C-alpha cells in the first residue's frame, strides 16, 4: 500500500541560473519529505536551501 502524501507547504525557489522551481513539503501523517512538482525528492539544508541530490543543484527559497 502506498502512502498518501499531502502538501503542507509550497515554496517558490530559484536555481543558480534564476529559473523558478516549486518545492513541496509533504507529510503522510508520520513522515515529511520535500519534492519537486514531478515528485523528485530534494534534500533540505540547515540554511533553508534545498539540493537536488543527483545534480548537487542548489535551490533558494524566493517566497512561501
């Protein structure tokens, strides 16, 4: 059975070249995760930025 993920926060971010990217914070009631609109997971950094793991591309929040 797959988990039902619910969006609990939507963050507009930009990558290093200025392209807009949306990051969703989701919860299944027990766990949280961050994903792009296409479902690809991203990792949250302590400084509030995000990284796309396989690319090491950093995303900075523009607005919440």
